């Protein structure tokens, strides 16, 4: 339909909406030979075609058009009716317009037509009319994400880490929580202060561990032995 192909400046607020309605009104004038009325309250004695939007239906699932452009689509429901003149002239003009619009203009017409409440809201008596669904699309331009030119792969084997949590004087700390930073895993020490867990270790980055017990905590940077042994982890300031 012409409304979907009308060129619109991207900076125009509501430009797509305006262009869609203008295209439909131009089409109505071309097919009917009658002047177009934008507002029902301005209806006079002569035959005119009322073209007035009455509903808006958002469409979902359009998805991205390209990697940098997405679309938003709606259907504008537009009332098309003939006003002025007598009832017979209005019916004849609307019939000719409807046939021409569907045959030559490709109109998407709601088969139910306008309901009584719609005529009441426009302060018009009920009469033959069409509800034409007009598609409106807005393109949303998004900046292109930078391309990734180099990816560094790190070998992160899972090691069986083990060690012991102790106080400043070397006493074991039971029920201490040992957490591999930044996101875990964590483990609780046994009654002898010992712990063991499996975790990924990047060879050249080492290991950061948080140790906490009875309101005292510390963060340690460690380099595990090849067998995963961490040795004694001292929790300073903790009273045995």
C-alpha cells in the first residue's frame, strides 16, 4: 500500500504516521473524486469522504531488519465514510470507493466494519463505512558494535585445590569459608581447618581467595603448586 512506501525524513516527529495518512487521503481523493474531510465535526452539506484514524494496534515480532537497524510496526485503523448529501448518494459513493480501494488500492479492510459506539463517539448517525488498516513502520538506526579483531584463549584447567586456614599463631580455624574470587566456588573448613575444592585457574593470572570466619575476613593472592596445594592460609586478627 502506498502508506508503507512513502519516504519520510527520519528527524520528523510522527513523520511515518503523517505520511501514512496523507497517502491514504490522496488515494481516496483519486479514487472517489470527492474532497477529503479530516474531522467529523467539520462535516457540511456536500458530499465528502471522512478519513479519520480511530485505533492503533502495535505489532510484535518484527525483529531486527539488519545488524544495525531494527523496526517498530503498528497498524493504524482508519475510518473511511462518506458524509454530507443524502443517504442514497452517500451509499453509492462509498460502494464505488470501497470496490476501487480493494481492487486498485490493495486496501486491508476490516470485515466487521465500524460499530455503533464509534459513530456515537464521532457524534454521527450510523451509516455505511469502512475500517481500513494502514501499516506504519519506523526504522530505528543503532550504532554498529565494534568488530572483535583478536580473541585470546586462555587454558583454564580445573585443579583440585587444597589447603588449611590458620590463625596468626598457626592454630587451625574450623568452619571458615574459603571462596574463589570473583564468583566462587566456596567451601567450609573441617575441624582441623582443612579444605579441598575444584576450581579453574589461569596459569599467568594466579588465584584470588577470600577467607572468612567469625566476622573476620581477608583476600589473598595465591599461586597454587602444580598439584593444587595452597598451603596454610592465615586469617590475621582472629582469636583462636
